[in-house]
C-alpha cells in the first residue's frame, strides 16, 4: 500500500509547487506595478530557485523513465 500512496504524494507535491509558482508570479507583477525593485529581485530569485532543475535531476528522471 505504501507504493500506491507514493505517486499521490508526488502528485500533491507537484500541485503545491505549481501553486507556489503561480503565487510568486502574481507577487512579482504586483511588486513591479508598485515599483519595489528590491522585492522584485528577491521574488525572481525565489522563483528561479523553485523552477531550476539541475542536470543531475534531469539525468536521473530520464533514466528512471527508461
């Protein structure tokens, strides 16, 4: 049963990650509209860190698929 639940956990993590990305994008737009450049840079860095996928992550993901 543990193997069955693991994909759901991964699915939930992906949904949470997508929601966080969406929230960050909205916060960036709001900060840009209010001309808060230091906050914009911090939010963009956080978004980059969240969306960045390392070479090793990509390599292992591809190898697991095949």
